[in-house]
C-alpha cells in the first residue's frame, strides 16, 4: 500500500450544492442481484468504480483499533496466486488504480481503469475481495508504514488536536478512538484478525456501488456478479451505539513549543437524516463553511488578521454528530480568537442569518455543486455517498429544491437548537498565552 | 514523506477549495488538444474544451513568482497575490470573492517560484462575470495600507502554519537555501519572516506595476466552452488593457557545485525522522536541458509505484523504509532539483537507511538502468496520459505551468512523443551526470535526543484524521 493513501481520507456528507445538472443515473441490477448506480460517459476511455460497505473502524474491538484500517491497507497487497509484487506489477503496468480506505462507519474502495483493461481490473478487484492473501511480508510492511505514519502525526499539531478533540467528545465510544488506531493496538493485530474482519464485514447486504464512465449496463451486469457475486449475502451487524457529544464548555491545552496554536472546538451536531439538515447546512455555510464570505473568516482573518483560516463544519456520522470548527492563530492572540469564535457562535444562535446571507448561501450551495464533479472518480464517490445517506437516486435533481426551501426561521430554529457557546468544547495545541485548561 | 518541491504552491485560502497539485509528468499529454491565440496586446489565450459538465475553469497565470523578487523583499509575489483580493476602484475589497461565491463559484490563487496564478471555477454562464472581474484587477488594483496591514498579519500566520509550526517544512526551506547558492530559488516562496514584516505599501505597488500586464499573463479557459465563445469575451475584457514593457526574468546561474552539503535539523517535536536529498538538476530551460526528458523516465524507474527500484529494494526487500519518494519537475525557468525522500521503519537507525539508499543511488549512477525498466516506465507514463483529461481542470493547470515557465503549447503536445523517444542510454547518462555527490544537499530530520524520542514514541498518541473543510499539508 502506498503510505500516502494512509493519510486521512474522510468522506462526509458535506455535499456542497447542485443546480440543474443533467446527471443521468441509471440503476443496474445483475442477474445475481447485485445492484449499482451507473452514469455512462463514453467521451473518454476510462471507467471509475466506487463502492462501500457500511461498517468500519467504529466496529474495531477495543484492543484492536486500526483493524479495519489495516484491512483496507492490505486488500490490495496480494490476492489469489499473485503476491504483493505480482499484484502491483499488474496494476502498475496497466495503469490501473485500485485501493481501499476504512472510515469510521464504512470501508470504501475504488478502481479506475482504461476501458481496454476493464476485464483485468475487475478481476483483480474480485481477487482482492475474495482471496486476499494477507502474507506475513505484506502485513508486517504495512504495519510498519502505519506505525511510521502514527509517529509522524505526533509532530503534527493539527493531528494532535483532532485526536484529543475526538477523545474529549466521545470518551467512552468508538468515535473517540482513531480510524488508524494507536501503536499498541496496531502491533497487536494478527493475520487471523484481518481474515476474520474481512470474512465478517464484506457482505452484499451492506454494499453500495457506483460506476461512472465508458461502460454500458449490459457490460456492467455480468461484471458485478463476477466481482461481488460470491461475497457473503449478509455482513455482521453494525452494532455501534448511538452517542451524544460530551461538550460542556471544557478547554484542554496541550503544550507544545510552537509559534502558532492550533485550536479545534465543537459540540453536538445533527445527523444527515435530521429534518433540519439543510437548514443547518445553510447555517454552517454562513457561520464558517464558506471561504471569505463566512462570519468567522470575516471577524478573525479579514478584519483582524489573526489567522490564515477559521472555519466551521458539520460532521454527521451514522451514530453521532458534531458541529465543530477550528482556527490556527499566534500564541498571544489565542484567547482573542476563541472569544470571537464564541461570539459568532452565540450571535448565530441568537439571531440566525439575514435575508441576504440566506440568499447568498443558497446561490453558492446550489451553484457550486457541479464543480466537484471533476472526473469520473469524484462522481462515482459522490453517488456512493448518496446511497450511504439514503438520499435516493434522484437526489441530484431534488437537492436544489431542498436547499431553496430553507427559510430564515428554519435557520434560526436550528441555530438555537445546535449552537451554544457555553457548551463549546475546545482543544488548544501550542503555547497559548493566558489560557488554562478547565471548564 | 513528501520531498519538498520548490514549485509547491502556496496560496490564499485555508478552506477546502480545489487543490493545486504538483502534476506528475504523466498528466501531460497530447490529449488536451488546446486551441490558442494571442490578443493584440500580447496576452496569450488557451482554450481547452471538455463538455461533460456545464462548468469552466477560468485561470490567469502571471509570469512572475518569488524568484523575480528583489533582494530584501522576499515573499512579495505571494503578498501581492493576497492583495489581489483587496479591491479595485470599481470592485471594493471583498467584493470579488463575494461576487464569485454568490454566483456559485469557487476561487483561489497560488504562488510559486516562477508564476502566480488566479482561478475561478464557475458555471459556464458566469464566464463573462469572472473575466470582467479578473481583467479589472489586472489593471486597476487599488492598494491601500488599511487593507495591507491586516493582510500582512494573515500572511505571517500562514507562514507560521506552513513553515514555522512544522519541523519538516523548516528543513525543506533550509535544504533549498543550501541547494541554490546564487539563484533566486534560494529563498522560500513565502519569503523570510523578517522581510515580510518590513514591506511597505509602495513595494507592492511597484511590484504590481512592474509585472501585472496583459503581455506578461496567460489566460486559460477549460471546460464546457469553445474558442468561438471565449475569443470575443477575451478581446472585450483583457484586450482593452494596454501592453506595458516588462523586465526580463533573471534566473542567475548557479556556480558549478563543488561540495556535497548536509543539513541536519534536530527538534524535540520530531517523532518520525526522515532522510531527504536534492540534486541540482536541469529543467527544460536551464542547465543540461537534454536530460529533462530522460530524468522524467528515471524518476519513474526509481520511484513510480511499489514495483519501482527504490520501493522494492528499501521497503520490500530490505525493510528499512516505510516509504520512499522520488521527484522531478522540469517546468522551471531556471534550474530545478531531482529529489529523494525516505522515512525509516520504526527501530531502523538513520545511518543504516542512509547507507542503503545512497548505495542504491550510486548503483543507478554507476550502472545505469535496464532496457526493461525503461520500457515499463515509459509504458506507465504513456498510459497515464489517458487519465489526464478526465478532469476539466488538469489541462489548464498543466498548460499554465508549461507556458508560464517558457515552454510552448507545441512542447506540451509533443510530450508523449518525446518521452517515447527516450533511450535507456540517455537515462543512464542523465543519472550519471545528475546524481553526483557534489550536486547534492542531504537533509536529515531527527529527534532532539534519542532518549527523548523513544520516551515520546511510547507514551504519546497517534493522531486523528483531519476534518472536512480543513485541508492537510497541501494548503493553497
């Protein structure tokens, strides 16, 4: 596995907006019953396949965190008769990209191939899913890579802050742990663990597939059966408990002798299926989700030059959700920046958005949506996310109305419900002046 | 570990806009089929049609970067990039970004050693708007001290974030400075802090007047458009601006390198050491330019994927490294570097890793490459071409970089042919000439003391994923 792929990949439901865009999504069902969404695009000889199973790192046993992540790193490290070098030799000679990534709630995979190598690419994927080797050589190599990356993250203040923040929000829940585990657990994972995870979680009932590019439904159907047909019909149940964020206004300071403090903050958010999702989405754009236009950027960067960036985001997971954000600022101005964050958090909670802000948010969120469709791979990944979020095959067409239906009263209601500066929990990594940990 | 790249772009916004990737050589291809014309004032226009999605990427590249700054004013090109968002007489500060956003667009800008680029991605019917806005700030920027002072602080925070907070970035800066003794690539794109702190507004005004002229800029429009649509708009907005004399770009030559250099950075915050090396190398435009294509093949032979020489030897067989990387970017007005990076596996001493990787480099410099290796590398580079036009923006970015550094559209379109023509002998000769000790700077990132590092590695915790909306190490 390429260690760069080990770096964070977080696929969230933060879909920016989408206007009238003709994206013809066809449902395709194989004779064996495997379903996929297909967007045909024959303008380039390229096919992208994206897929995901519900069930990810949150299911890792407590002493084996990082297990799903290691599985993701090893499924492409040899399968069937092909050891790692032989498997990668084929991929590289044919310019096929194939890889997997565990998230907290899912295991994702992707394949990108030239049409000419389609059958080989799909067959290599079949092998990796059904006959992964987990050779000792590959397991130890990838384990070392993960350990090296975990060490590197120890010198990254952003990573330190995010880790501490997750733990603070979810002290007794898998969401408080890390997808890529920690050194002790990574060292404890055995080949049997990897095999057992793979056997348990790659069931067809939890699988979602999207294909975009130079392939027809008739060509795709038999390939779906070949690749996915022999997987177990059902996956182990997803047993992750529901959880509320433990946000009560606490502050944790992690001292590091660096010139700039990294600050992350947040509290309980709302889930993707919440009826107020779109109102919250619009609210977040105005608060800190949208470049220079946002209130946080205006107050902290544009007016005062306190930071290069200040942002907020919604993080809806399957079993819990956050409304959160961050800023990086010089050590002697951390308190001031944080005060501005709390001020804006409270101003939004009290007053919602203006008519202008609402209108501007809508035009941006709708107008910018197609911009992310930059290539077959990104469209396929988007379609899988839409499936995982149960938004429906016509979501792309319906989304503009969903955004446009949001009223200022909706935003005010959801802001009041979500945002409370007194609850905002904070982690600071750096050497902030005049700041102490505490409530 | 990612070796530092002089061309690594730094830019304006911290938030999740589209990245400015360092494009692999494989992204270059005949497939772009650009159409190009030149306005009467000398501004070159390039149009790359891609009709899949009704959007366009509108980009302006200025042929000026950090290497064009005067002594004592490092980072000024990047500072001006920031100030380009601070308003004109017709479009007050903040209004540019506001108009792009309310029209559903995404925008950003980035600065490299050789060029400064601005772009907006918008629905195709907004092309007229962004072209009007971009042309306006090309000629009518209203630089005010009241906007400059807070923005200087923003840039200082950006520098803290990108460089000062991160030991590996500090080391990268030191390595570049050691590699380029006399060339303006010596200083970092973002500039030296003490100089950022002492700019005055007039520095920006002068820099803007000197370099921001239509005849020193390239317009690239990619996406769901044709030349017939772009030409009248380009003539209307950019064509109305007068040409001005622009100074020649001076890339002072390097004296012949005579001594291998080593830069060692020890920091108590380092938990994962790394080994890095840069070799002073020719680009398409300076130095032994005949090696520019063979070096791209060499880079692929050495570092392209898990079956490449270095990965197979150091990661797979000897198990000394967790990762290895090889980099070479020939798009530069002046010289460039051929780079290596490696991260030791836990418990592997740096000396041992260094000895192994240096031996491997020496093997290739002395013994060359095999016919089979070169064929495989060329095949992979060639195959990757087909992916390049999957994205509507890739072509514009590749051509922007190519044209802003002095190559032509014809050079770009000939890339597959020129790579295919590279022979194993040429690759071996390029390796022999470029991978010489005296051309090299070795950079070591190490913990402050071994004891301290061990304690930390056991007791501290690994880090989490970054949240959405917050990009990681590739800020722009």
